[in-house]
C-alpha cells in the first residue's frame, strides 16, 4: 500500500522472509525487531552504517540507544572507560568493530544483525560487498548510465529541504557532490551550498589547501 510508512514496510518484509529479510532492505536504517515466534530480539544496521546503534547488557536488562552517552547516563550501565580501545587508538591500530570507548557498551556493526535470545548474543553479517567464493557483482553498463540522473535526484531531495551545506574534504566523493550541488542550486535559483571543512595542524593530515581551492572554484 502507498499509505504504509517505512516501519510497516520493514515489518512486512521481516514477517515474510524472517531473518533473511534484512538483506532485502535498502537505504539508511536501524531496525529493532522482536520476533515473538522465535523468541528473539534482532538489532540491525544498514550496510554502510548511516545510523548508529549501541547496546548495554546489564543485570537490569538490555539497554538500546543510538547514543553511547545516553546509555552511559543510565544508572544500571557502568561508565568505565575502555582503556584497551583508547590505547589502540593512540597507537593507530584498528579497533574491534563492536567496541566503544565505554567498556560496558557495545556497537551493532554496520551490515550485521545482532540476534538476542536469552543470554545468547550472536552477530551475523547479512550483507557483504564481496561474498567469499562468489563473483563480485559490479555495476552493469545500464546502472552506470543511470548514475548521473540518480545523483541529481538524490541531491535535489536534500535541496527540497532548503538552503544546503556540505562537509567538503579534499577527496573525490565530496568534491563530486559539491560540484553537482552547485549546478543544481544555480538551476533552481538557490544560494550555493556552504562548504564546511575541518583543517588539521599536521601538514601530513591537512587538506585545507585543496578544500579552499575547490570551494573557491565551485
């Protein structure tokens, strides 16, 4: 039905396909789903991790939130710092995906579903850009031909909300979005988007020169 909201559509998919339904969802999302028939709770994030989702398991129960600070503020959730993760970060080592700066708070990794059944917690990957043992599903020629139009439409959806801004790095992705956003605002008679950037004092990390040049040219 065209009148069904996003939550209703997701519910229908999961009721029809069960745990395999997450692989059929598209877009940026977080899902918390209680399956009474299987007696389990499922927590899932979209493949690219557009939305955060954290949880804390305590004697008082399971706490779920998009904010680690909100969870740490719960009296039942210990606020102890995850010292091992801090040490890894200072040494520039990759951390374990489900860890946070709080020892008692875990993250649901992107592209995974966490299945909670009693005292059992099991995270399984429902999406993989390159599944082991299977050929990579590269974009087809038809999909490549549609890219420009889809990018225009995606940016127009944000411009429909009003004046825009963009986090501009020195990389190809944000520069491409900024270029198209500049074109679309001119066509619509809107003010050009503001360019927001972070500059780092370390010359090896800073892209300020490129950021300023791109913003000026666009």
